[in-house]
């Protein structure tokens, strides 16, 4: 068994490291946008942060509809059914094209909703144009997701990392030009940041499209036998590929992707609600909450990359009908995720003030942030386990169990505990974080048990 883990850890790291870098790249893009908006004033910072809080849960929920591609492409690739991989790619594009206008409409509707609820008029004046500029980036973001899931399921990850890292440079340049009006460009303020972000998303979609086309050209083989493949499609040369919608496959992808989308929505709603709860307290508590959320979001990006790698490696093992390989891939990913998050948890527990000092010089905010980070240290390992187990289960084709675990953990346990401790018991912001901790510990244990059960019957 130890020999099997040693054999597996290298290919797992080859997949996970670039994907983790790509996830961190997404985080850094938002961080740079916030920093550059600071020069435009407090209203721009508030509008930019609010716009991001609106955009990401809705848009990422839309991308979750494509999570089933991890399962089907990886399993088909493991079975050497390359024609089925290409057909899944095409149907993923059809889903993205259908989901994009829905996501854009939901985002557009948030503007009049916020205006009706009495949001600060100056913030609304900046928020509307910013969100409308972001809408142009919705279709390329979804198409990028299709290309990314297709490529990573076939172990092609370098173009993904290159696209996201280089997009950060493009976004920085676009902000510099369009936000501040440098080199004769129009000075659009926060709206310019929205357009820059959308341009960056067009860029990453084009980079991955080129990577897909290059892979297709390199792997084209007109002599493939015409036999029935693992996914129920006839194998054959690329010329046999149809670009029409294939509704049975679309339904299968949606059946896999919809629970993932709901899981993202559940988690995003929880963090949105607890932020609203935190906003009822003093400015120090809200600032500490914001810092703690940002810190754990950064640490979360690494196991999120490992989770994608787990989905791919487990799915490929399923495709080649290799039960021992399924178990080894999943447990290797879980050990990597738990190892990283254990180290992160130790850092949060022992040097929380040093971490908080990176964000602010104010002693009161540092003290409050340090207290929350010490609480977060308790759930870090469980947060890593739950996200990696989610990826491993997705590789098996199980997306419902993680969705149900998140629903139960957050809404049946976490939110009630957070509310009771926060308000009736008077724990304030600390109560919120104890509630989140209880939820994540429960979710991590449930999904770890679910993974163990699944591989026993695999």
C-alpha cells in the first residue's frame, strides 16, 4: 500500500500544483482589483466589494453546472474513449451557452433589487455600471470553465495555469488604463475595472480554446476503430464528431452538475448571511470578520486545486476499471489536502496576530482578527478534507452526497449554532465563527465517511 501511495503522489502533485496555482490566481485578481479601487475612494471600494459579493456566488453557481464534465471526461479518458471526451466537450459548450444568459439576467436584476432596499445612493451610482461591465465576461467565463474541465480531465494543466497567471497581468494593465485614464484611455473609474475583468475573461477563454484545438490536432487519428465506447458513443475519427445538442448527454451532465451548483449556492449564501450578521456589530468586528474570511479563502484555494486533481485521478481510475487505483488516488489526495491544511491551521493558531498585521496596523482589529483566526484553526483540516472528498466523490459520479452534506452541515447545524451563540448568548462575532466551525467539522466527517463507504463497494 505504501508503494502504491508513493507511485500515486507524483502524478497527483503534477495535476494538483498547477491547479492550486490557478485557484490562487483567481484570488489575486480580486485582491488587485480591490487595491486599485482604493485610489478611487471609499465608495469605490464599497461598490467594488459589493459587486464582487454579488457576482461570484451567482457566476460560480453557474460554472458548477459544468462540474459533471470532470466525471464524464475523466472516466472516458481513463477508458481511452477519446471520442466520448470530445462529445462531452461539445455538450458542455451547449450548457454554457444556455446558462450564460440566465446568470447575466440574475446579476442584472440585483441592481434594481439593491436600489429598492435603500443601498447607499453613491455606492449604487458606481455599482450599476460596474456590474453591467462585468456581465460581458459571463459567457467567456463559462466557456473557459468548459475548456478547463475538459483539459484538466486529460492531465493537461499547464495552459490553465498560464492562462490565469497571465490574465492577472492583463487585468492589472487594463485597470491601470481604464480605471485611471492613463495613456489617453477613457477614465472610467470602477466601471473600467469591470471592463478590464471582462477582457481578462475573454483572454483566458481564448487561451484555453487554443490549447484545446492544439490538443485536438495533435491527437487526431483517423484510424480509430468504429466500436462502442465507455460512454455509449461510437468511437471514431474526429470527422464523426457532431456539434448538435445531444440531449441524453446534456441531461446526464446537468444531473451531475446541478447538485454541485446547489452546493456552491448553499455555501455562498451562508457566508453572505454571516457577513450581514457581522455587519450588525461594530466596525472592528466587521473588519476582523472580513480579514478572517479572506485568510481562510486563500488557504482554501490549495485543497480546492487538490480536489480538482482528485476528481480527475479517481475518474480516470473508474474509466480503466481499477478499484485499487480509485482508492489510492482518493486517499492520496485526502492526505495531501489534510497535510496542507494542518500546516495552515498551525499557522493560524500560533501566529494569528502576525497574519492579521499584514492587513491592518490597528491594534483593536488585529486582536479581534487573531481571536477569529484561532477559531478557524480548529476547522482548517476538516475544511481541507471536505473539499478534497467532494472532488474524489465527483470522480466516482457522486455529486449529491456533498450537496446534502453541505446543506445539513451549514443550515441544520452551523447557522442555528451561529445565531444562538451570536445573539441570545451574546457571543457576538465569535459565536458566528464557532457556528461555522461546527458546520465544517461535521461536513468533513460526513464526506470522509461517505468516501470510505463508496470505495468499500467500488
